[in-house]
C-alpha cells in the first residue's frame, strides 16, 4: 500500500497512518494475502496446473485488484495458456 485510503498520506513501514491515525493493519494483511495468492498462482502455472492457477489468481483479485493480477487471470483464460 502506497497511500492511506483515508487521507492519502504516503504509507511507510507502519500499520498506523502517520497523518490521520487510521489503523491499516487489516488492509495490509489483505494486500499480503493477495500477493501470496498470486505467487501460488504462478507456481501452479509452472507445474502445469492451469485450473488451480486460475483459482488462486481469481482469489487474489477478489482480495486486491492489481494490473498484474487482472492480466494474469486474462492470460490463464486465453487459448495461449493451453
């Protein structure tokens, strides 16, 4: 997370926003879980399991939408991944 969703202040390595005092821990946890799911999706694709890879990728996108996650899911759904 680069900016606090409440006040838009830059977020450093702290779970509490330095400007508005918002607790960001839950959002940071979701962000980390989404990143973990994308890593798992890539690992599954490396092993040839496209179905499981797509499941992990879709889960990551429900937690946090990123450009990479969207593109990766679109790739997995395309004929190129088969």
